[in-house]
């Protein structure tokens, strides 16, 4: 038996459209999920929308259930929350998270979905993929009790890192961003806020997520001797300059890359990392990261505006009506 769903496709620079998709019934070991909401990861999806994924990174940047090839047309996205409507009895009716694009329904292997814990709403659960990135970054960073930490870049990733760090004992966290509106988000997350010029220096650890050359430079300036910058920014096809002269060698500084495609702890797997992220989302302070919402049908108009910055957002939620499909 077949069903018809609908999916968002990135079709050319700055353009998207909704296309029909044919689904077959799930086979053994598969589930059919009806989407409740999905999240737009603005920085990454804007990069894909403008065709900014470098050719040598086309394989690395593929989303788990992407269709098509970069630059276009591609079905892209990875923050999807839905309810299982067909599949094993233990999952029927369960709300689940999946690294799936913006689509009204889909069929995937059972192992690709993670049940959303009780107490975590679907609208907050769309952050699981981003909080998973934050968990991985902090596994790489290995913060210690009492560390002085800055998070440079108050976008979706940076704020997720700050929110997780806010739970660490004895740690003072400062979110650094050039947009003064991020001060309200920092307050909701329970961390300090500063502009780049006013940021506290002599930090033991800086997590950089601004995706700008200026942000990376400022991150290095904020470090104490022997300090580390964990680089989370994805620059796509842009080259950046790094000030490796001046104080870099005399302070014995470190720049460490972190990328969610590799689990930063060899004794943990992808599913375990995702489960940790969903457990963390029981904290209601994460609601501050979902800053806008629209209907699935409006995505061809809304997504380009988000990419151009005409609609301000950290994570933008996409809502799906029950009659979609």
C-alpha cells in the first residue's frame, strides 16, 4: 500500500518548493512517522540554500536522510519530531525525534528514531539535534569545575552550548555576541552576557560558534595561557584568517575542531548521545531557543527570509497540521 506525503526541496539559490513524495508501508524493523513539527537550523540551512557547501565537503555535509546532491536540488534538514503511526507495538503512538528533513510523513528504520521523554514537549524536542551538537562539543572541550568559560556566538549552537554549561557546578559562563538582543536569551538560560568589546578575558575555555573571522580572533584574545578554543563554526566555502602570531605561541594556546559527525567519546554511540540530549531538554530554559514558528505550507516563503535575516530567529519551528499527507 502506498501513501502520499509532502516534502520541502531546496531547488536553486534562495529557492525552495514543496513536492509530493510516495511512501510505502513500513517493512520489518521500520516505522512510519507523522510529523508534528520540525526545526530550521538557520545557519546550516541558509548555507545549503545559497549553494555554499564546498564540493570537497559534499559527502561530509549530507544529512542522514537527504535526497538529491549538493548544490541542488536537495531535500535537506535534520530536526524532526513526530508520532509513530505504524511500527513495533512498543513505539506505536510514541513521540519520537529523527534526523529527518521537513516532510509531512516518512518511513525510516526503527533505530533512526529516539523516543522523546515524558515532560519534553514536541516543540522543545526539535532542539535535540542541536543540543546533541552541544553535548559532543563539551565532550571534546572537557570543562572542569570552576572553569571560566566564554561562548562566542549567540546563535542556535552557541546558545545550546551555553544552556548545557549553565548546569555545570562552579562554572562561570558568559555568552558573547554583537547583538544586544541576545542578552535576554542569556538571562533566560542563566548565563552572563557581554558584547565582544566588553567580554571578560583570561578564560580557561572558549567555545566559538559565530562562524566569523572576527569571532574566532576575539575567542583567541579571551583565552588565558594554556587555554583552548573549541571551534564549532562551519564556514562552508569561505576561508578565514587566524592570528597565529602575536600571543598565540607565547600563551601556548590551542584551537580544537569539534564536529558532530564523530562521537567525541569512544565509549558512547550516536544513539546514546542523542538520548543524553533529549534528557537535557527536560529543562524548560531551552524554550528560550525556539524564537519563531510558521506553518509547513509557508516554508517556501519563510525559509529564504530566514536565510536572508529578514526574520530573526535562533531555532524556527515548523508546525504541521494533522490533515497533511
